[in-house]
């Protein structure tokens, strides 16, 4: 049993991006849209590859979120609820503490951070999707360049 665990953890170190292959086009599209909309100043680095990102309905700032997380002082129930629904702890392309991330290992946050950090290349069909409505009206915007700014 111990050997199994060792093998497993070593395998996850030598191929940390194994999860990438299981990213569905749908997740990728959500992740891409998320990465375009997210305010980068709302993303806090915690340690190593872990980052804190706001949920879609944050009631506290990410700075407060991280303070609560570090101190472990979510003593008041209201604090805990605010904390639990305001932000997620994300490791790009690896894991996320949001409900979807916990279930599927990949979600728009973990993939989205991968996109923001140029760790993950979105497919052309995903890049075209948000521009679909503008078809025929002049040149398409250079989305890829905008992301690198
Ligand atoms: Zn997530």
C-alpha cells in the first residue's frame, strides 16, 4: 500500500500536467472566458503554485480571504460562509477548491489560470467562439496578443 502511494505521488510529480488531456472543449471555453474577464489584481499568489481567485459572487476581498485562511479563524459562522463562497484556492491545471474543481479536477479556474500564465494553449475553436457574433464585420480581433499584455 505504501509503495502504491509512493508510485502515485512520484507519477504526479513527473507528469504534473497529466490532467490537461482530460480538459473538455466546454471547460476550455469557460476557462478562456473566465481568463479574459478576471481582474488580475484580484488574483493573489499564496505559495508554490497555489493562487487565490475570487468566486463569481465574492462578499469579501481576496486579501481578507487569505488572512482568514492563514489564521484558520473562521470562528463565526457568517465569516465562514462568506469565506467559503468568496474565493477558491487554485493550482493552475492541477486543482481547485470550487465545487466543480473538487469533482472533476479541472474547472474554469485551474484551466483559466493556466491560460493566463501561458501554461496552457487554448485551441483555435475556443478562440473563435467569443468572436462568433462579429463574423463578417471587419477583421477579427487579435485575442492572442491581448492576452499577452
Ligand atoms: Zn474552480
